[in-house]
């Protein structure tokens, strides 16, 4: 199905990945987890938080892209269009594109940027090794570091929280913030 799918639960594989990720050394020092309000995101966050003994704060601004009245469609053509739009955003930098009457890349970035800035404002002195640290996922869990919350540097592949999605798959190119 296409879109944010806010009521989709975490799969068994997702639960396993979150449990494995919770023991990653790079999570040391995490003081709070902010997640999307989507059910599977909250479930992932709760697994991580349980291991790390930290709180989870769900934020609606962190949900995946909205695709308007097409949300939840199982139409194969729409699923391909959604993948094409995401690829255009991430690979080609074409943030004008949108699926149907859903959000443009600019709208998603503005929404998420506002959330990240609010999170940072609430934790001005809580950096890890002098830098902000963000975990994000789509098919796996990744992490990146930033000095200013605007320019993010992906952590090297030799420091993965989890194994990335297989090379050559769409997930290899997708970055969700």
C-alpha cells in the first residue's frame, strides 16, 4: 500500500531489527527518542527506549510523506508513482514533485525541519561527542551527525546501527528524516 499508513503495525522483521539495533554501541548516550506518530514508528521507538531506558516523544510532524486522498491505495501504478517521486526528491533533488494531491518535497522538508529545530531547541546542550546525532529509518535504521541541524553527514557504512538495505534496491537510495 502507498502513503504514510499510520495504523500499520511493525512487522516481525521490524521488531527483530529494532531489538538488534537497541544494542548498538553508537546508541550510547541517547537521552530521548522522538518518533513519528505512525504505529510502527512508535513501536520501534518503544523497543529502543525499553533497552535504553529513555522516554519516547511521538511527533506528528515526523510522519512519512502524505499522498492526499490516495493514502493507503494498493494500486500498483500509484505505488510506482510514489517510488518515482521519492527517488526524484532524494536522487535528483526535484522537491516540486508530489503524488496526487499529497505533499511536495518542499512541504515535507519544512514540516520535518520545524520538528527537528524544536527538538534541538529543547536540548541545546545535549550533543553526542559535540555533534547532534539523528537516527532514521526506512527498511533499516541509519544514523547521521550534524554540527548545525541543517547539514547532515551520514555515518560511515562501517558504523551501521544495522545493515543497510540491499544494494540495487530502492531502499538503498531512500533517506527518511
